[in-house]
C-alpha cells in the first residue's frame, strides 16, 4: 500500500465483504471479495484526519482537495515463517489390507522333459517324447495313455500306479524302474530293457514284450494275461503268483525263473528255456498242477 509519508504510522483496515466505515461518517463506496488468496487492489481518498472515503476496486475515485488518493492491497506482504509446531501424536495403526487373490497354479506337467522331474499324477496321454531322458523321474500315478516314448530312458523312474495304457515304449530303458500297480495293458515294449525292474501287481494284459529283457525283474502277483513274451529274456525273473493265462512265452528264456503258485493256464511254452525253473503249486498250461509230478514241473504238461 502506498501512503504519504505524513501518514506513515496510520494503519488502515478494510472490510472486504459489505460496506465499511472508518472514521466519522466515512463511507466506502465499493468493495470486493478475495477468493482463493488472490490480492485485490483498492483505491480510496484519505483525509488529513485519517478517514477513508470513496473506496473502490474498479474505478479511481476523485478526491477532494482535503484528501489524498491512496492505493492499497487486500493482501499484505508474506509474513515471516512461524516457529515449527510440536510433533503431533502418533496416529493409530491402519487396518490390515485384504488378502490378495491366489495366483494361478503353474502347470508343472507341461515342463520340458528331463531326468529327476516330478510328473506325479500328471496327464501326459498322447505325449510324443522319443529318446527322452526321464531317468529318476517321478511319474507316480501319471496318465501316460498312448504316450509315444520309444527309446526313452526311464532307468530308476517311479511309475507306481501309473497308467501307460497303450503306450509306445519300444526299446525304452527301464532298468531298476518301479512300476508296481502300473497299468501297461496293451503297451508295446518290444526290445525294452527292464532288468531288475519292479512290476509287482502291475497289469500288462495284452501287452507286447517281444524280445524284451526282464533279467531279474519282479513280476510277482502281476496280471500278465495274454502278454506276448516271444523271444523275451527273463532269467531269474520273479513270476510267483503271477497270472500268465494265455501268455505267449514262445522261445522265451526262463532260466531259473520263479513260478511258485503262478497260473500258466493256456500259456504257450513252445521252445522256451525252462532250465532251473522253480515250480511249486504252479498251474500248468494244460490245467494240471505241478505238484502232481515228481519232481514238480510243468514241462510237457
């Protein structure tokens, strides 16, 4: 605000909303409001006695000879920064946010095949993995229906309860693999290597194991109905309590094989090597029991 020096000690108060009077009979002719902190410039007539008149924010008033035209702002200069206030009390802990939605489950069943992987309970039917290395893999209860796995390496793999019905496993290597309770019905395992594999209580109904190597394999209590073992190599295999009804064992090597309580009804033993085979309560191909003969045998019966 610009004020003559002779009035330098006079402080002027102006009302922004409504009519203002300062001093005896002085009337403000116009007023303006301040919105949002914006300063408004006023002009007025200041008498020698310090009375304001003709205050206006829009026009320059005509002052009498006894008054001085002055200019003033509705907003004064910025004051000094005040002292920092005391720190407020710590606010209450906010409410715990809602738990986010569970992310989608990663389908590990579609992982690239490799050794020691976990494919437990996976559905891998119709998969085509020739020459794949699945050694030591966990395929427990996996569904391998019609899977194409020729030359696959499944050494030491766990296929307990697996379902490789109709799977193509020709020339696959399954040494020391665990196939207990597995369903290999109709599977093709020609020239496959199953040395010392465990197939206890496995189902291989109608499977083809021509020229397969089952040296020392465990096939006890297995369902081997109508399995084709032509030229298969089964020395010292455990076939105790196995069901070999109508199995084709033509020219198979059965040296030292265990056949206690096995059922060979209708089996074809033409040309089979049964040297050292262990017979005990075995049902022979012709329906007789090995215990009928002394020493026990089903050769020729």
